[in-house]
């Protein structure tokens, strides 16, 4: 079956507000997911919603993250639990001439699926490598191998993205026609998340240099750009 | 009744994993909420969890945000709906000598409560002013006043924080004892979200300067620090 370039649009994933900004294209959704390493996972336990932050990574149409507060629930429900995983980047503050037109610039992706514990040995091993190598190319090959008890102590959760939508708010100041005549300052304050200078572990052995695979993590670079680059590199190596 | 310095600890809000990092103190929770302007709201509709990003602001023990996808549900359920509002800041990447000990530095606050539409005229007016003035001191006084149809078109959602917990992960590299002897690079890569240079609206009237109230939003400053400063100023003026 040929994969559609778009995730299905259903009542659940249809973008309700500002729908001209909504985009169900896989490429648009992935571009948001891959630019961040922070996701929020919503799930329901006994009717109560929970929203848990986690580090996520994507392999094709699958999202993965480390075991969360949902662990207990997931252990009981082997068939999986419905979740909504959302990734958002804040790109700027928009100050308009009226309170009403103040807004923010952002990128957001909302993904729906069924979260399951990844406990097959091969699949789990691949996931535990991917969570390192997706961010830091070739790093697992240079690390001390994962011990069986470490793999056992780590819970990996995964879900196939069944439905998803991306929303991008990139507009600048957009005031009411009459308001442009007002002597009020308006403008955009951009926001970026950047890398600081690496702080080597104080117990580093003498002569140990930062590996080539971390070259992209240079001081001052934007995290979103580094993460997008690293994802492309990761996918290139996965073939 | 004297307000406790701590939010109640219940099965819902108890920090389950790494509980030594958990903190139910109001000050700890507020310090995370106030350092960010991006929250994720989890709610349940027909058994399906949703996770919606939004800009939030705090006034005392109340969290507010703009109408979200939950709007339709909130309109139907005047008594309110249970939500979990989570705010997370990513502060650094921790690269260890084993995959198992890789981690991130972060601050997170998870708040539980019942979201309601804020539709009382006075309360709504105060909220619509607060969402601007909490971020940009004294700005509403300089703006064109909110029109009745604008107030009507804006949905403000609010909830009293009933239970909450904060989690801080600020540790550096923490490897297994034996692993420190390995010739592997380990360290922390700090992450900060910073302000760029303001981009004035191209239609700004001649001679309109950036107002004093925006002085804190200087290029290069950390957003979390600016937001914490602005919250203190906002609370100072509220008395």
C-alpha cells in the first residue's frame, strides 16, 4: 500500500480554530516533531486527564518516548491506551496596537494514537539505540553497551501516529485597519532556543575530546535547526 | 483561612517517579509556571485525551488561558471540566558514558483543576488586561481599549489550582562508578530560550519609540528570566 502524504482528517484531528493554518501533511507534522525534543503526552486514568512532559523521538510514523507516569496503566493495558502527543515551539511574541491582536508565533503538532509498551527484545534494543543516536550521531557505538538490567529498568513507550495535524502561526503584526493610525509601538520579538557552551564532565579522563558526532552542537546554534539536521542524518543512516 | 505554602498531595498529584525531585510547595510550582508562557492543557472528550498548547498566565492560585479546542465542551459544561495543565522548560542535555545515564535538565509543573469559562464581565475584563500587562507592564493603558465585540469574541478559560507538583532535574553527568574510567566524552550542553532583536511593525508611525514597559525585553536576554521579572512586577502592582 502506498503511504499517503497526508495523515487522515477525522473529527478528532481536524483543526477547528484558524483552520487555514492547519496541515495534515506528513511532512508538515514531522517538521514540527523533529525540531523539538520535548513533547507533552495526554492520557486518561479513571476519567482524569494527565499531561506528562517527555523527550520524544520519531522513526517513520512511530513516536517513542520513555516510560512516564502512565507506566502503571500501560502495564495493565497491554493492548495500549489512547494518547494525544503534542509538540510546540514558541517562535516569537507579536505585540499589536490592540490587546485583541496580540499573539504569538509558534509551530505545533498534535498526534493521536495508541501508546504501547515496547517490550519485544529487538524492537526495544533498536529504540534504546535510537534515543541516543537520533540526537547524537553514532554515539551508541562509542558508549559502554547497554546492560541487560538497564534495558529491563527502562520502559520505552511507542505509538504509531494514526492521525495528526500541524499548526503554524508565523504572522507578524496584524492590526485592524483603523489602528495603524495610532501612535502605538507594535512589533515582533523573536524567540529562539540556543545551545550554550558544552560543560565537560569534571571527571573526564585526560585527553578525551568531544567526538565528531557532536560537532553540530556548537555554542550559539539554534536547537531546532540542530535537531532537524540530526534527524535527517539519522534517517540517512537508517537507509 | 491561612493559605498553606504547599498544594495538597493526593494520589493524583503525588510525584511517582524520582519523587525526591517532586515538590508540592506553592513557591516551587509558581517558579516554573511564571518562567514560561507556554502551557499544555490535557482534557478528555468522549473518552479521548487531547493535549492543547496555549499561552497561560497566573494570578495567585488561578491559571488562565485563551479559549482552546475545548471551547465547545466548556460551553456545554458550565460547571467546568477536569484538566491537567503542564508547563515544562528544557534546560540542558546531559551526555553520559552509558546510554542509560543520558538525560535532560528540566523544570516542570503539573497542575490539576477544573477549567471554567470566565464570563463574568468584571472578571473577564481583568483577565483580558492581565494577559497583556502580566507580560508587558502597563501596556493596556497605552493601547486602544478593548471593544465589546472583541471581548465577546475572546474566550478566557480559568482554573483554580487544586493540586500541583513541580519537578526539577538539574543534575549534571551522573555515571556508574566503573564508567568514569572509560575514555568517553561526557558533559552537559545547556539550553536557553533567548529574545532576538525586536522587529518593529513596518507600518509604525514616525517617531513612535519602544515604550519603557518593554525595556526588559532586550535582545539576548533569557525569556525565563524576563518572564519571572515581569510576573514580580505585575504582582507588585496588583498589591
